[in-house]
């Protein structure tokens, strides 16, 4: 399959995932929600969880889906990209309670330093936020101890969300990384 077709397919999937996840109420219910928006009070929610990214082995959750013609010669692996569907847990152990999935795409987007473009959805499947999502978009300077990314949207209890997600490595080896995420999210 041509790289252009793969990229078109990936872009379509990334755009469609939040749309598919967000249709839990009919159009009239959403319209009514917006009509009442001026009466709603904005809320702030803090979230803390662990993101388990595994790029090899029997429990692999991230797969390489593209690279560029300079990936192998670039010091930053420019153009290397992965699609992922990673567990989100309340504690750093993989066996701890799962509260959702981190699903999306990351790719090396800097010619000079290792830095990923992150486009991901946190899909919550347990607890108070079950059925809701948060959309994250931003740069991930993977050599930094703390990385900051933007919360650019949400569904369910996180409608019209905006905020900041910070991530820091909890554990890393050749095949897996566990990131500790802290989010501050404004929503209605």
C-alpha cells in the first residue's frame, strides 16, 4: 500500500475516533445542552493516572505505522510514527485497576531533537468518567523530565474541555514506557 494511502487512512481514523466516541446522546439532547450552557457553571477537574506504552513483546500496544525516507539517517528519527491503544491505570502496575485507554498516534516531528507530535484520546471506561473522553494534542519533548500537552476537547462529562496534561516518565526500558499523567481540565 502506498504511504499516501496509509496516511490518508490514519488521518481519517484519528478524526473519526472522537466523533464515534462522542455520539452517546441524540442531536436534540446535545442541542438542548448547548441552549442551557449559559446557565451552567464551569468546573475544574484534576486527574492522575498511568499510561502503559509497549512497543514490542506479547503485550504490545503500540505499532509502527509509518516512517519517512530519512528516518533511519535522522538523529531524531524524523518521520517515524506509531498508532497506539494503551491501558490507563490508577497505579503504575499494569495489573492495577484500568480506568480507560489512551488511543491515538504519535510521530517524530522534529528534525533536530527527539520530539513527538502527540494526537491522542483518553477514553474512560470505568468510574465517574465512564463513557467520556479527553482529546490531547501537542508536542512531547521525550528527553524532558516533564512534558506539557494541551487538552483541546472532550465528550460526555468533559464537553468543551480545555486544559493542560503533564506527563513524566515513571518507568522505561527498550520495549515499554510507563508515563505518569496529571491533568487539569476545565469543562461544563
